[in-house]
C-alpha cells in the first residue's frame, strides 16, 4: 500500500516569520543544540522519514528582524545523529560556493556517523549577498548555475563511488588495509571542476546519501528529474501540485529513470488547534506580529524589484518574466500567479507569504489538516509532505500528537520504521558500485 512520506523542515523557532516574537517562543533556541535534538526526537516519534535543515550563506537585511538559519547544517546534524536512531538527516549545501570534494567528504562522514541516514539538499544559491561573501559581485545567471550544479553533483556521486563495495578489507594477516584495485581515482576534467583522486573514506551503508532538490523552473525541473531522489516544492492549489508532479514524473521518464524513484514533497505549514477557532486564533496572533519592513524586503528579494515607496494597498508593479529573473524563478512565478489570480495587493501578498514563503498554509483541527493531506496524496498531487511547523517546537508537537495519529488511523502513514537507512525510508535502492540492491 502506498503511504505518505513526511519530512520535518526544522527552521529556527518556526516557519512563520513572526514565530520568534510570541510569548511561547525562545528566540535563543536557534543556537541551542538541545532545541534541535528535541525536534528531531519529536519527528522520530512521529516516524517521519527525515528532518531537514536549510542554510543560507549571508544575513543581509534579515539580521534586524529575523535570522533563523545560523548554524552550519552538517555539524548540527551530526549532533542530531547521536540523539536519534532511525530518522534521516538532510543538510543543505550549495553548489555555488563550495567544492565537490569538500561536500562529498562532509556528507559521507555524516552518513557514516549516522549509520546511513544522511541526505543532501542541493541548492545553487541565487542571492548576490551570498556571492559577495565569496569574492564575487553577483551570482551567475540561472542556467549557468544549474550547469555548475549538474557537474558538481556528478562529481560528488563519482567520489562516493570511488571506493567499490569490499574495497576496505583491513586484512591484518597480509597487512592489506584497502584493495587498491577497487579504489579508483577520478581524473575529472570539466567545465567548472578538476578533481583527480578518490575520496578519503569508503562508501557508507546506503552507498549514496539521499539527494533532494527544489527546482521549479524548466531547467530546475530537468535537473531534479535527472538527479534528485526527492523534490521539495511549493504550491497553493491541488491542481498546481498535480500538474507539477505529473510534469516531473514525465521528465524523469525521459531521463531514463523510474518516475516512482522521484518522491515529490510539497511544503505544508500546519497550524493545528483542538478546534477550528483555536487554530485560527493562533494563526491570527502570528500574523499580527509580522514586521512589515522585514516582510517587504523579503518580497523584494524574491521578485527582484524595489518596492519602497509603493502603496501597500496597491498592486504589485510589473515583474520580470521568470526566464529574465536571476533569482528563484519558481517562487517568482508563484507570487505572480497569486497576485494575478486572486487580485492581491502588496499587503495581501505579504500576508500570504508570512506563514511559509509561498507554501500551503492549512489552519484547523488535526482532522482537517489530515483531510487536506490525504486529498492531495490520493489525487496525485504529492507523494508526501515537507512539514513546516509555523512554531517550533509547539507546532511540530501538535502535528505529531494530533495529525500523525489521524493519518495512521487512515492507513496513510507508518506506525513504525521498516528500514534503518534514509534511502530505505523513502523506498529507494541503496547504491553499490557495479549494481544496486534493496
């Protein structure tokens, strides 16, 4: 029976941009490893497939009002590995400002430390503020970023394959530590990278850490369909989610892959209450704490336009076509459609983005949230969900204590783990050089 995949997106003290301002929040928790250990344990209690940490390589204007991605993800996830036993651990690492050898080694180390539970959220980095922290004035144009990312990922995979299964022999009798006939140098020469040697450590239990991507542009979708195991995506309607999943599966088939090996996880921001009124009151409290200046600057970054001086109750100005935008093209298209299809003002757009930056916000009882998730899942709009609690830890605790039992009652979510690797949780084959095994 087909069941939901659930990933817990852990972002500071909550995905709502005002979550840190409530009386319930502890803003200092964004630097507290015990906060994240608790969240990982809660998600594991809910038998989630994985937890996920985002990352950004600049603060920019956000430091005044809201910075929630402050700690390096692979280091933090190594700490979470020791606090959990089954749940997967997905780190965001950029192909724009790193080297394949570094990334391959860090992720393989995390995979060994966690017993085969590591994953990589592949991002290309689209912020000029990030570029300026690495000696450049601005990021590369969109398609060049994806060409670099494609070569980057291919090199990382080759490095993970540089030790065959069984190459680490540690034969005390004959004094043979590794079978060098089964350890292979890359000698890679490409458009962006030159990498000669093999990785410094042998492959892990799952062979390759899980690859996650969130491309929404045509180029990004082709990249995800050809290389990703799971895809994070943002949609406001079931129709849009179903169209995206159908398109991505078709692209995967054209790339020679089994479409069932690409798991599509739309983001959902559940705000759960014992009653609908209680849930709506909590959502209203969060919305009232939004700092307009911060929200406006966030919108400017997403659409690539200076909005200062424009009336908040007026319409968005003309925006660049997605193909002309150097930033996140998929998010630009989503915002453009919201403004056009719903006639939203700038203020209206700010309100819609405050909860989850364009991801679906669902407010209501556990039964209502489960209804929405089940509807998208059974209608072909999702293989599972990227759960983005508006407040942390309370929102994740509410989801695990209320929504997860409802999903289990409907037979849509596991009540125990059947696998002990991240690839296993997602029903995917492990990678072994010379063949794959389940």
